[in-house]
């Protein structure tokens, strides 16, 4: 996947973590409401989605810088931990306390329940300080790509990511967005090179943008207008194919052939490995409609169901072996794998297989962001990539 000249020179990745956290993981046998639990193990480490991405990129040998807001004793602990791990950080310090996020991992059923604090209130002055610093970083430093990942802390405008994406694009950098809700909707129309929603976020976003809403009985056209997107330049993340179609016209029509909500992971896998499952094709059609709203490429993460990628070079479904473990941070590892593959210049199918294997590796870890090379070497040959393009 050829990228720009900065990437070809081995430039660094800037990971934007506007709402970092101290991640606390409790391991229990099974979670039961209204009862007392004996915690088997406790894990505490610096977290937040972009921090998880940065950790995996470091494990893959990619130099990375983490930037965002930090506050209080928890913020100082995060800064010290990341510095000790050899990760460069750039913080704007604010009043209050950096948030804590608790995940309770049930070993018996291999699932996690998360409790995420909102984070400190960010003042308009602190936000403008960060924007000013960010604009300087993307112009001055040798970054090849910027990853915007995670929720927005209280006080920030919903278009915060959109504003930063436009600054990064104006400096010629590749941009990846992984967030949800209104932050994703606004970021979408800033035309990032790649977005990575999961199935739930895809459903919500399709409704928000007016590209199609999941209603009882199936897909239906949604009344109202969506914000007009900014047309992307002809420079998709992997440098292949052409840019997305012009976005000056009305939204793409809803797919009236789809008659059911988007599938669960089990329904996707039940369709077999050929990629022709009607349920899987519904995800493809939804991702294609979403790509028409601005981003150059859309990768939909579906947990055990793998990923569907709609790109300028084609459309694929990539899936690997079933891996039991802690799912927290697997989507962040997927983003890291996609960025790493792009920086290495790999074609989309190879990049997707790599990213799926990287995500699967992190499932085996009790904490997010841990990459094991030996496990990757075992899992990578088991990932299959299926062409979903109409001509494929």
C-alpha cells in the first residue's frame, strides 16, 4: 500500500487521545448482579483507545507519539507510565482528574463489562491551545499518519475530530478515525482516509447521516438532510485506485433489497466462508453507502465475524480463527494493524489479513494493547480474505 513520501521515509504516527484513562481490569469467574465478587486478578495501566493503538504500534516497531489532555494525579501516573515504556507524549494539562475505566472480565464466558468515566471538563481555552499545538505538529514534524481514536471529553465540541482531521489533511498526512456518536458523524464529513466503526456504530451512523436507517422491518429511507461532506482528495490510505465519488450531490439511495437489521457476529459466520451470505452482503452495502458520505475507505469490525472493508481498490471480508479472550482493545489493535500495513506499503488484502491477526493476538491478553509476535506468527496463516467486490 504505497503512502505519501513521509510514510515512505518511515515517519512516525501521531495518536490523538483526547480522553485518556487509567484502565483497570478485574478478572472474575462470572459476573452476577447484586452479589459480592472475589476478584482473581487486577490489572492497571495507562489506557484510552489511542493509547491502546500506540502500544500495539510500538510492539510492531512503529515509532509513535501520543497527544491529548491530562489532569491530576491520574494524569501524572499515565504520563510517567508511558514515558517509562518509551512512548513520547505531548499533553495539554487541564483542571480536574483524568478518568478511570473499569472492565470486569468474566473468565467463564470470555466477555467483558465496561464502566467508563466521562473524563475532565475541557475549557475552550485549553481546546484552542491543543488545536494550535496540533497544527504546528502536523506542519513541522515527520508524521506519516494521524490516528484519532476514542471518545471526546466533556466540554469539547462535537466537531473536534473534524477540525483536527482537516488540519492534518491540509498538511498532507493520512488520517484514521475510530470513534462513535456525534463525534463520528462530524468527523465523517471531514473526509478522513479511513474510518473503522463496529456494527453497532455503523447502525447508529447510518441513521444519523440519513443514508439509511434501521427501522422495524428493515432498511428505510430517512427524512431530513445530512451535513454536506468535504470531498476527499484522490489519496486513499493505501494509495490504490481512485478517490471516492464526488460528494456534492444528494445521499446515495437506500438499499431497498435489504429487509433485516444488520446481523450479529454468529449470523455472519453461519453464512460460511464464501462471502456470499445475504447477511454479510447487507454489511457490505451499508459500508458502501457510508463510504459515499466522505471517507476514502470504510472498515467495519464485527468481532468474531471479522471485518468488511470497502476501499478504492475493492471490497473484502477478512476473518480468522475463533479466539477466546478479553475483547477490550481488539478494535484498537485492528486499527494499529491497518496503519502498520499501510506504512509498510502492503496491498489491501494483505493489510486486512495482517490487521485481523494482530487483533486476534491481543484477545489472548488480559489487558488491552499487548502484542505477542509468537502468537501472531501462529495466527496469521489462519486468516482468510474473501473478495466481495461485484466483479469478484
